C-alpha cells in the first residue's frame, strides 16, 4: 500500500462543521509548505485541537464530520509520526467505525500500515546486519510495472509491494517468488514477516494483514495461495513485522491461546506467528526432522512395520536425526513438497492430538491415518479393511474444544479415491462408523460402551482416528482413515502375540501401498489442494480456501475470487 502524500496546494481546514463541539478549529488553518519541504504545521498547530475533539466525541467519522472532515482528520493522524501513541490510539478508535461503514477502510489500512511499521521499528533495540537475501527486499527495478518500494527502515529494510492487476500473468510466478524471498529475509532479520493483501473486489474485507514465523517452512503453500490471489488481481505487500517473540518470553502463553481468537474478524492465516514458531519447534522435537522436510501429503501410523514398508517402497527417504524421537518422521521429498511424509505417532488419542496440533501449521493437503482396529461385525475377517465414513468420539482429549455434538466425518474426496483403489485391487473392505476410545482395554469394560457401539452401528474400534479427524476439522485439513482388522474381541478372536506378528507381516506392505497410490492420485487430480470450501466458517481465513473443481496437473488459470 502506498501511503498518500501530504495534502497538496489546497488549504486544509479540519472539522469546521463538527456538530455540537465546544471547541473551535485553529484560528489559522494550516497551509502546506512550499514544494520540496516537509510541512511541520499539522502536528504543531492542528493536532492539539484534534486531540480535544477526539477526547470529546471519539473518532470523527463521516457521520460526525462528513466525508471531507473525516478524511482531513485521518490525514493529520497519518502524518503525525512524532506522536506514535496518538496514532495508535486513533487506529484503535477507527476500527469499529470502519467496520460500520462510518470511516474509510482504505484509510484504516493505511494507518494500520503506518502504526505497525513504526511499532516494529521501535522494538529493534540493536542494529541488525542486513540479511544475505536483502536483495529480496529491494525487489525489481523501481520503474518496473506494478511495483513500488517504500517505507525504508533505519536498518535498511523496506516494503515490497506488487500490484498484480498491473503485472502480466507471465510474470506472476517470478514476482511471487520475490515476495516469498522478502518474507524469509524478514525472518532472518529477527522479525515476523508481515503480509498485506488488498482486494478491491471485496466489499467486506478489502484489506487483510497477517504475520508469519518461519515462512520457509510453508513456502510451497504461500506460493500457491499468493498465486491464486495474484490471478484475481490482488495487491500484495511484504515487510518486516514485529520483532519475533522469544519462545521463553512470558507473553508467549497469551499469544498462542486459541480461545482468544476473534470469531468476528476475518483472518489472513489461521495461526498467529507465535503459534507457528512454537509448533515448528515442537515438530523438530517430536519427529527429529526439520519442518522444511515435511511434504504436502502426510501418513500417520502407530506401527514400526508400516514405517519399514514405507522406507522399502520409497528407499530414498530422509529420517530423524536420532532413534530416540517420540514420533519419528520419514520424508520422501519431491519438487514443490509434493512427496510423502510418514510419522509414527505411537498409540493413543493424546499422541494423535499432539502431532496434529502442530502439523496443522504446515498446512498439509491431506492427512491419512493408517492403522489397525478391532472388528465388530460377524462377517468381518482378520485382514479386512475399514474405510471410516464418520466417527464416534470416546477419545476425551478434544471434548472441551470441539463439542461431541459437532459431526466429524472423513473427507469425501479422499474416501472416494481410497474406495476406488480398494475396489481396483479386489480387496475386502467395509465403510462405516469407527469408534475411537481412550481405553485400550475397552473390551474389559464392555458394559460401559456397548450401547454406543450398537446405536452408532460402529463396525470398528481404534484409538486415534476420530482424534485425527476432529483436529483436521478444527484446522481445515482434509483427513481420512484406512484401518485393517487385527482382532475381533467380541467374537472370541482377541489380539494374541503369535497371531499379531503374522498379521503385521502380511498386512503392512499392502496397507502402505494403498496409501502411496491414493496420494499419487491426489497429487495428479488436485495439485491445487483438495476441496475445502464446504467447511468454511464465519472466521474462515483467506488463505487455504479451495473450490470444488478438480484439476489435471495445473492450478486453474482463472480461479474464482476468494471472498
């Protein structure tokens, strides 16, 4: 966003018609200085009066001061750089009137830009070395069509802006790469990277802003989502944001508290930068791998046999830095992060919630849970496959966050692709409800659950699937579940050691092969991400909304403009 210049040759008289005010405007209206000189008049002569007006009446919006008066007041505040506290006060006061149409949203966006830049600059307590990738901040030649450079910082940084309505489509990919380079450079300089998206076609949310930590970890995602916005003609800006919060700082707790999300405010991205930074560090800790290694398609398991088969099928995988990691991950990397990741999450819903809480910040295109289950039906045989359509939640780890009354189902597209793969291989399978429990020995307390098993018509019991699906619903990640029947405790076929070893050997390879084949289909049919628009909520973030159309190897050339 380009900050408007100071008023030109006209005389600026502020709020002279403000109704009911006991204050009078300055006796001598401000007249701009000669061209080439920065005028000092507004801050010295008019601002004290404007402060009294705001104290008495609140922000002078259009209903109070008229369009010209509101614009004049904003201009004064916009250029009152010597009084940043007053600028911040006015920004807070403008927010509600702008949402009600009583103040200009564009003016609010410009003031937001001014205030946040100034606040971030003041947080820099020591000079920083210009990052090695500082060329990304410099951007293209200043005369390049559709670009501008502005807001030079004391440490040499600046904002990079690209107006894609004025940039040829053939240049979009290169300029998005520049924007992502600038985001990474801000992170290397010790700041969150701030992304601003201006969408003139949106009546309700024309300007959205967000801050990111470790943008390199989700660069593939940013390039894809910014590409969609660029194709719609958005104007996108990147600059250093706030100084990154140390993960030992006491302010981290409130910053990552999801209960503080404002459901009335549309977000650019689902997570705050502090939450991103914490989750990325946790992923390193649990999986023993760098977040940049995670691929777009993720398989979760709780058996080492599946990991062994995964590594045998994809022998060039990269794994954890040690054998002692709690949830070791293995990555088969392909360009654009289109490969596969497998994580051995261990047993139980607590682990399933932990890994999906943190995995969600990387925005995977799918998460597939493959594992074993207890079969509940007479005609199921050991080794039969179960494709979950929906879940009964007895895992007890998300009840306070996502009420049990909220339906949780598998992604329809993933289930369709999985069913096609099972049918094509001629494998025995059933689709239906999976009951997920936190009690590994549930059959020892059958009376406590048998009514729910019967009424829900569940056909299998496991310990992770519903947790993965529920967190997928919360965080807008497409999920599905493919289980193999390993025992039938209600039919005198409990899981015994000798039988289990033989079953693991026979079923593991087939299970993993199906998952790999399904991911390959998604990669081909949905390179732009699986459909998620049907799960939109009132606070849905702008990034990540994918329409229902399948593609064939490329992202739509003319996507629907996101609302």
